[in-house]
C-alpha cells in the first residue's frame, strides 16, 4: 500500500517548489516570503506556520538537494559496473543537478553565495558521506583486482581524498554541462589508469 503524504508534508513540498522557482527567477535577496506564499497559493500566515523565514526555506531546499545528490552518488558507487563507470555516475549524481540549477538562473552566483553562507554545514556533511562511499568503492575495486592500490602507492582513504579534491577543479563559471562531462570522463580515465599499475 502506498503511503500518502501528510497534509503538512504536502504543504511544505508546495512551498519548497514555489521557493525553488522564485529563487531561480529573482534570486534569494529579491524573493520575499510574500512572493513565496503567493506562488504556493497560500497566505503569508499559512507560510509562517511552516517556516520561520526564507533562510529556513533555503536551507530546507539545500538539505533536500544535498540528500538527493549524495544518495544518488552512494547508489552509483555501490553498483555493479566497473570502477570508472561507478565513479563517473557518482560524480554526475552528486554535482550535475546543482550545476544545472545554477546555470539555469541569471542569479546563479548569488544562489551559490547564499548556499555557502547558509548551508556550509550541509555541504560538509555531504562531502564526508561522499568520501566514505569513495573509500568503500576503492577498497572494493582493489579487492576485485580492478585497481592495485598498493602498487600505485595509495590507500583507499588517500585515493578517495585525492579524487574528491580533483573533481572540485572541474567546476567553473564558464563550464557547460557537456564540457563538465568531458572533463569528468578524462579525469576518471586518468585516475583509474593510474591506480591500475
């Protein structure tokens, strides 16, 4: 039997959807609680029963996006494909939606600034989970003989840390999704090849 969302949960989802639209359209600073209430089809009083302010709404949106991204990355890293395919799929799951969201908005840089200001702890937790999933994936690939961490002079922890740091450099204000994917593909091939020897 399918579990139905509670009225409060459905209301919160409607608010979050409205806020996502408005933050993309107007940016964080220009979007007001009144705008969000109107977009969600409710009164401001009803909105304030769910969220104290737009900072809370923004954090809840960011929490959901981080959770979706890291769950997708963990699932990809735990899959049955070769390590290179799992790494590529995990990074795409972790990063592409955020890149697309930022690029789709004329207020992308403002949204990134607000994300860093309001949600740094969420990003830190997400990175910690991603690193742990990478460690498990590298250990598993080593045990399966796909890579040879010892011969390459790496531990799984070191490989995970280096790989996570390397993917940070793939982003940039000028990067398109296609260019990002090409860079990612090259990085993964290079990284895995270095661990095979």
